[in-house]
């Protein structure tokens, strides 16, 4: 499995303050690809919470887990 990049979720006006501007990691399938929806949504993990977010609002960070 590739190294997991760290993303920052920017959020939007409907996003809970719990997730805005927080770091998260993508959740991968057994094939090693991240889980994306048809409309660009992405399944990510904030600590121990799994959340579906708008992929366009994610920014990849330099560090890796």
C-alpha cells in the first residue's frame, strides 16, 4: 500500500466546525486506491471518525503518515 498523504479539509458553509481546517487521511480499498464517489466525494478519516467529504475542498499536505 502506498504511503498515506495527509489532507486538510477546508469545508464550506454547511460543514461542522468539528471538521473545518482539520487534517485527515484518505481511506483506501484493498487494491490500494482511495474511495471516491461518483460526484467527487471522498471517504476520509478524522482521527477515529470516518466521514464523506467534498473532494474539491481537500488540500494535500507535504507530510505523510
